[in-house]
C-alpha cells in the first residue's frame, strides 16, 4: 500500500473510531436509567453502535478487497471478513473473540430494526449492553494493532 492510500485509510479509520467512541459515551450515559423511554433510547444507541462498527468494516473492505457481493448475508459476511487475516492483502481488523461480541451486537441491531410490535426486554438488553461494553477497550487496541501492522508494510 502506498503512503497516500495509507494516510487516507488512517484518517478514515480514526474518524470512525471517534464516532464509535461518541456512541459509547451515549450508551454509558443511558444505561443509568431504567424507565421505558431510556431503555428504548439505550436500544437505539446500541443499534447505532453496530451501524458505526459496520461503517468501519466498509472502510477496511473498500480499501483492501472491495465490497461483499452476497447481499443475502451481507452484514454477517462483512463482519466475518473483518476477523480474517488475508495473506498478502491485509491483517485481520478484529480477533475472533471481538468478532463474536460484535456478532451479538449485530443480531441485536437486526432485532431492533425489525421489532416494531415488541417491547424491549430489559434483561435481554442488559446482556447486549454487557457485551457491547466489553468491546470498548478491545476494539481500540485491535484497531491500533491493525493500523500498526498495515503501516509496517509501507
């Protein structure tokens, strides 16, 4: 990868990491309240959190290997691809363990988008929140590792 392309990748990734961090701040703020309105707001922020992670995946995919072509399993495939170390192309963005936490968040996002007639179950939301909060430190370390490995190939 040439230095110009690396600079663009780094800037886009850092910008997206900042967006993810802002959403994490809103998630932590909303977890303190337990009334229905705040639970729904927390659900919305968890939904947004996965969407922001998926935007990060798209930045990496666009830079290295283009888009996922299978639209039937697009979201699952894009996430899976981010846990792959693709020899000669790029290192994995995330570990398999982080990928599993992200997959739980992806599944919640899917439920949240399509659960028009359901109320959020506070117990289930608590499990999603717990997994999401485990991601906060992990993702920053793994993104830094990814950028370091990519930079060392220039």
